[in-house]
């Protein structure tokens, strides 16, 4: 900021903040959408705050001269038909009138990005909007405009995640989740966490709204978000997630899954002879329905239910994250039931899904004595890394469980 007005560099900085800042994407998207509907290039502007009359004095003459010179030089360097500097004529009794810059106007999103040295954003915009348009059937001008806005609003999504959105969208069907939880949906090409990301879910929902705008406008579809669109079941928020096997559900009041306090679970008359303990609740729904298999999920470190009398006569398996906490929980289960089979916390699974690993924030938190093959691998080969169980594909999960159950 010049003490009397905006100089070129400050004006460009304000222009970038106003239109290309992360908090400005909705506004930018709306401008581009409306300009497309009107058939004209989008217009972007910033006020240059020309000096007020009372500041046009002999004392400020050097500053005023510098202001005019800098804008004159900038205008010569950036001269283009799509860039306009509006001026206002001002003077005083002691200073001759001059044309002071009052407003910078840029026409066209490409011109804006080039001016701000952010051509990558424009190229991403072009590429991604074309890919999103290709998803639509018979796109109208209105749909095209909406796609342009959506592209801008979600321009921050990584290339990898954007590619996954492109693959998932054709699989989205209104009401496809009736009777299912979100992670049970038969969606290919992504891990089970993908649809739980608010950014991914909102982008998919926006695309569906654009493609089926007539159904939304006509009231046929009243969903306000992706879970409502899919009609998936919502999850209760407290207790252990217990999932019964289909063949015994009539004895459990025909409930496929319930939330239970560990004390209630300990006192139940459990019929299944096989029990799978799962660290995270939502991963329970990566497992298909198996006869004679009880699944207990979401326990984390709340493993008090291991003292249930009926567990002593069951065939047990444990499955958790491949990280420090998952390994510690695994050892707590093995300390009580040494014959427990540990599933999908091994080298084969790690190597298959290694690309999904992240840094383990709790690495080094626990001391380990390498009491089993799983701990040795996780400490030595996967040290410092974390591979969450939600990133293991459903096919891999169910094949691993099948082998354990029937081998």
C-alpha cells in the first residue's frame, strides 16, 4: 500500500487475494458461472484508491510523481486489450490536475491467471472442467456453467483424488445405499474412507445435482448431501459395534448390527463360534456377511470385553491398523488369547497397499520385545509408517477372512 494510493505490486497482490485466494473460490466460481451464462468473459477488478484532493499538495508532489510514473511504466509493460486502468482527474490549487489510476479491470480468467503468474491454475481449470463435462449426458449451457463453477470451487483437490472422483461418479445411483452403511457400498476403485471425506462427498453430490438438476428442481430428489442422496444408514455414536452373522440373526431379534456397552456384550448368550475383533468401527462394514461369524468393532483400547466368559471357547482373530497403536492393541489381545490369529497386519498386506501409508505420529511410543512375527515385521519393516485398515480393499479383506474361517 502506497501512503496515498495502491502501487502496481500491491494492486496485483490484492487482486490475487480477492479472486485466487482459497477463501475466494466460491465467489470466483460464481463470477465464471454467470459470465458463461451471459456469454461474456468474466470481469475482475480492484479499486486503486486514488489520492484524495486534500492529499494533492506540494509536500506530496514527489510521492504523487512516483505513483504516476510507476503506473505509467506498468501500463506500458502490461498493455493488453483485456487489461484496463480507469483513471480519475484530480488536482488542487497548488498542483496541476493529473489522471490518477482509480480502478484496475481484467477481463477473462486466463488473462487474470497470466497477469498473476498463476497459469498452472488456469491449465488445471481447463483440463478438469473438460473431464467433468465428459461425465454428463447431453450437457446444456446451464450445466456447462455449473461445471465451470464446480471446477473452481474444488480446484484444490489433488490430481490423485480428482481422478478417483472421475471414476466414482458414474457409480453413484440415487438410493443405492438403502439398508447399507456408507462403507458397505459397492463402489470400485477407492478405499472405504473416500466417501467419508467431506470434500470428495460434496463434489460428488454437486456433480449429481448438476447432472440431475431437473429432479432436484422438480422436487423428485430432496437430498441435501451425499449420504441423503444414497440413503445410507447412519451410525450410532457410542458403544461397541457388534455385527451378528446372518444365520443367527433371528435369535438376536433380527438385528444385523447393534451398539452395545461392553458389560452388556459380556453377559450376552453369543451363538457364533468365530469372533473377529476389529480396531475401528467403520471397518466392520468392509466385511461381507459370513455365517457363524461375530464381529466386534470400534473397541480401540477399550478391550474390557476380552474378559467375557464365552470368548474362551471361540476361534478368535484380530485386525487393526498397521501402526504403533494397532500393534499395541494387537499385543493386548494376544496376551489374553495367545492363539488369536492376526489378520492383514503382515508383509503381504503392507506391500500390496504400501502406497497408502503415512507417517506414524506415535512411532516410538511403545517398547516392544518382538514376541511375535507380526510385531517383528511392523517394528522392523514398516517402522515409522502407518497403514490404516480402511485403506485395505474390501476384496482383500474378505478373502483374508475367508481363508481364516475355512482353512
